[in-house]
């Protein structure tokens, strides 16, 4: 019988938090105070997630009465029971093979892929003071913020908690505000070039079909 503890694994909290934050940092590369503020909020979400995943299951503790009455016979101190969506929707076998865990992986991989691709476009554009319009930026104006939202949503599907569920809409709202502020600055810096770009490129949700074809006056950085 496995007597290993499911929680109180604070070394796992530290290692996993640092791993995902460092991985995101390698692509986000915050430079301004605004960049650090958005990345700091994302980092807080990651830490809160892994604290409950491996440290102390606050959500399960607070909802223990409802959970035990709704799902009798389930050992909620067992780590697999923390995958609450799989449990609530009837996936009682290994949660790592469940549909929510699969969808979580899709969102996480897609989010980190989008973050990496966006950084390859944005970094040289920022260094040369030019407008980034290629790659993911030909489909949406703020792929980096969309990437962070996808990553957080992926984690929520895998391990929902009260704290991270409360943080998620706040962070989405914060990213939208930051995006609007960046757009005002880009409008002041690039003028008509940015106006033409924003007129044919959605902010967050790409149009079905094809990406925006950069016009001759746009700088296509790859």
C-alpha cells in the first residue's frame, strides 16, 4: 500500500512554480513596469495553483462538506481527487487519462506555443522600434496576452481551485486593460500604420479563414 503523502509536498510547489514561471519568462521577457505587472500577476496565479495542487488543498478543505455528501466514498485527501472536473463529470478512473486533462494539455501546449511564436516576432520588432505584424500578429493584435489566458485556462481545466477561479477573470480584465493601453501608445508611435493594421486585425479572437496580409507599408518581421 502506498503511504506517500498527497499534500504537504512544498518542494514540489517550489520546483513546479519555478519551472513554469521560468519557462514563461524565457518567452515573455518583461521589460517595462507594465510588463512586469502582467507577468507578476501570471506568476501569482501559477504559485496559487501549485500551492493547492501539492501543498495545502484549500478548495477541497473549504468544500469538504459538500464534496463528501455529493460524492460519497471518495477519498478527497488522495491527490487524484483534486482533479475535480474529472470527478464531477463521472470520470472515476485515472484522471490523467480523462477528457478534461486532455483538453487541459491542448490549451497548455497551444498557449506556450503561441507565446514562443509571438516572442520571436515581438522581440526584434521592439528592438528596432517597428510594428510587429507577422506570424501570430497577422491574426490577432495581442497574441501574448491570449497565450497567457490559454495557459491559465488550461490549468483551470486540470486543477480548478477557488483562488485561481477568482483570479482568472481579474487577470483577463487586467490583460484587456493593458492591451488597450498598449494600443494607445502604438497609435501615438506608429500613427496611420497602426490604424491600418488594427482596422483589419482583430484584437484577441482571430477571424476564420486567413491571417491579415501585410500591406506594403507594413514591416514584416520574422
